C-alpha cells in the first residue's frame, strides 16, 4: 500500500506544473453531451438578455427622434392633413408615417396612436383632429412635416374644415376595395375650397378584393383628379409609405416666408388642462413667437405672457421659438375658457398686427336636444363641463333651458346624431355626470299671423294655433352612393321619409349616386342605420342644408289625467301624428304606476284627441264585509266608493316616474 502511494507521487512530481483550463459557464463537463441552448424566457431572474441590433439602424432612429426640434428653412416646411371617408385607413397611415420617420419609437407604437381618447379606440373612429411634427430626410436635405389627422364622419366635418385652413396640401386616402364614397367627395370639395394641393393615395391594395385600377378610374371620372401617378400603398403592411413621404416633399408647396411681419397665429384647436389652464394649438401665419413674449388675443383684447410654447410631436415638446409656417401649442395660464376661442388670432402686445385673420365660419347646428342632470345639484357642474367641452369642440352650442318635469338643464345644438352621442358620452365619462337626453329635434320657423317669424327648436315654445299662420321645416339635399343592386331598397327608404327624388347618376357601371331632398327631421332618427341595413353596409351618404319649406306640421301634446306634460310634447307631420300618438300612449300605460282612480292618457292635437289609453284604478273590495243581506246595502257601499274616487280624481295628481320619461324619450327617438 505504501509502495503504491509513493510511486504515484513520483509520477506527479515529474509532470510540468500547468494550470488546469477553466470550464466556460454553461459549457458541458468532460465526457457529457452538450445540452441544448436555454430559451430566452429561461434566463435567470434579475438578468436581461438582449439581442444586439445593428448600430447604424439604432442610431438613425434615435437621431430622427432627437432632430425633430431642430429648425429648418421655411422652404423645407410642409403642412398637410389626411382626409378620407370613415374607415378608409387614415389613422393606420398616420401610424406608419410616425413610425417610418422615427417620430414614435417602435416599442411605443400602438394602433391608432393619434386617437388618444378611449371613445375613439372603442368605436374605431377618429373624433378629434390631432397634430404631429415629423422630420424626414430626402436627398440629404432635412424637411419638417406637420401632419394633422382628421375625422372621416360627416358629423365632424367642422373638424376637417379647421384642419384644412392650417395646411397647404392634403393626402386623399381612398380604399382600393370600396372606392369613392360620399364623404370622400365632401372632403375633396372642402380641400378645393381652401386651394390645397391634393395627392391621391389608394390604400389597402393588399386586400384580396382590391381593385386599384377601377378605383383610380372612379377618382378621375367623379372627382376629376389625375390619378396616373396616384400612390398605391398598404398602410397596414407598410407598402408605399416612402413614396408618400417623397410625394409630400416634392408636390406640396412650402408656406410663404412672412417671418419678418408682425405676429399673426391662427388657433385651430384648444383644450382645458386642470393644472395649466387653456392650451391652444395654433399655426403661425406671419411673424414669430418666443417663450416669454407678451401676447394678445385679437377677438377680445385679453393679454397674457407665453409661459410655454412648443411643438406636437405627437406629444408636447417645448421649444424657444416658432416662426411662420410652423404648428405648435401655447400655454399662458389662461383660466377663462372664453379667452382663447378656436378661430381667434394671436399677436404681440407691443407690435400688434393691423388686421386679424379671417378665422372660421360658425358651425350651424343641425340637431337639437335637451340635456338635464338626473341629480339637480349637478346643474352647475354640467354648465362648467359644457363650457370646457365647447373649448375642445367648437361645433357644440348650448343655452339654458328649464322643464317642469326634469328641472334645469341646457338646450344643445349638434351637427348630427353621432355628434350628439359622442358629446353625451364625453360628458358622462370625462366629467362624471349622469344625464337625461330628450328626443332630438330640429329648428322650425313659425310664420305668425301678425307677420313675425319665430325660430323654434323646442315644442314648448311653439305659439298657439290661433297665432300661427304656417310652420316651415328645414330640408336637406342628401347624396347616397350605392352599388346598383341596392338602388330599389334605398329609394323606397327615401320615399317613406317624405323624400323628393331629384336625380340618379351612374358614376360607374356598378355604382350609382342617388340625390333626394327630404326633411331634416326625417333624417335625424334612424335613417343612417336603415341605409346601412338595406344596403348591407355598402351605401354611404352626405347631406347639406338647402333651406326651409312649408309643411303640414302639428304639435302633438300628451295629457295625463287631463294635465299636459310639456316634456313629452313633440312636433310631427300630420300624416304621422296618429301612429306616433298611439305608440306613446301605449308605452306610457305600461310605465305609469296604477293609481286609486282611473287615469286617462291622451295624445292630442290642440283640443282634438287622436289616441287614448286608460289606466284602470286600483279597486278596493268594499263588499268583503257583506255576508248577505239586502242588495241596497251593497249598492250604498259601491255608490260611496264611486263618489270618493270621483273626488280623488278631481284633486289627484299623477307623478310620472323618471324611468317613464327616459323610456318614452327613447321611444320618441325610434318612432319619429
């Protein structure tokens, strides 16, 4: 044993002293098979495994993000907006432009990036215009691209018109599978009125049903734009985005160099921030503005100091100066929402401009309804909320109103039914208000017997029948674009709504434009829903006010126990009065709780009852204590009960519950 140990030590002593090689971490031990590499997700906790990206790509994206604030010559500024029919891919295209120019990092990117309201994301539509500043390098020359993304629905056309006034060019996006639609035409006409350079873009060419050649021919025939060099793209797949950016630089003219003139900046949008006050978005038309300048609003003469100015890229980024042609924002601790209205002109206090900018034409409300807080204590909160919302939505109009049934509230004017729904939801979500909305109505003109003309948007304000000579209602010209297979059902719909056929034009072999004139009151209900339903979603519409016409209109009153309920009154056409009255009385009979006396529910035109229902009385069994005896005893008890009910009916009052009002108002929206 000792001899063997000594021999081993002698062998080791003869070997050279070299250190043993260190085994690499995660390397297999000698004699063991190499294990498979671990997945990234199996990394030890606390360690970050990252894949190295090409240095040049990362640097270029970072540089593009940092260079957005660098100044460029006015000749290298391009102001443009994106216009299209609803759901033709405006927001997706805007996302790709932001991503490709490095304005938004890929890790921060999300769908509908510029649509920052939850309501916009839920409905998949753009409600508010949004601005974003991008930097694009073409032929080693940097350019500043100011994008304004616009809504596509007809109810938000006022947003589109304000965007166009701040631009020199527009991208007209048309779905290559659906083609030209009603709002496409309307937006093109708005752009032409503002003398903008229009670049046609055929989007969604990756869809199986895309027909870009047919759609390009449609644009040339209907709109008259040359589509020989129309850009074919797919915003979702990123095809053709670079060509769009190149076209923006080469085709859209730069703004005029008026940086030496006195400051004139046009406010095209604004909103209320609870910490910083009113934030105004503006386009500098002439001159320049610096941080700390004392400014003046030309419409009301109010003076403020520009505490903060900056650009929207798309988040707010502060800068020291903005000059002619640039788009930015202004914060000046403005606490009064009336001081910085959309369309006003900003100028320097010390060197005022000679004349204000033209601004915008006032939006004309099409649809009116009453807004009432369920809790009467929220009236002042509702007033403040409407004032702040009007700052952000210049098309909203309102005035105080009172109702015997619903208390104090406001009569509000909107551009359409969707506009009305959006305002209601924004008030409830953003300002935590619980509201009741009355049935939508329009403004009627009443020609009185004494020659006076009265405008009436509320049935309760209608003069007495003896004092009025006639009633006029607003008519609209409606243009419906539809495939030829659905012409019949759509014409039937328009005829049912008292429409007057004007013209039908086949714009292509398979698509037709049908033009009707019909009362606006017939359109503010479910007309759009019915149009989509009868055409399986393929038809689209655009409308404009054409004037007032005399019609056979009557005021339909609802009487409960011979007492008129003003909140349920409505103005209807004489031919529809019976069906509307019958529907309302039947619904009220279901909703009003039974009383101790009989309650008649009547729909009346003046003193004439055209529909009636009766709510039977709760009857107490007064004969339960009579176990026999003479019949005169029973007759005496019944007579006494009848006299009591008669006296109760004469002095009794029926309270209509809030749920009944809400249900009937909902019914009015359906039947009118």
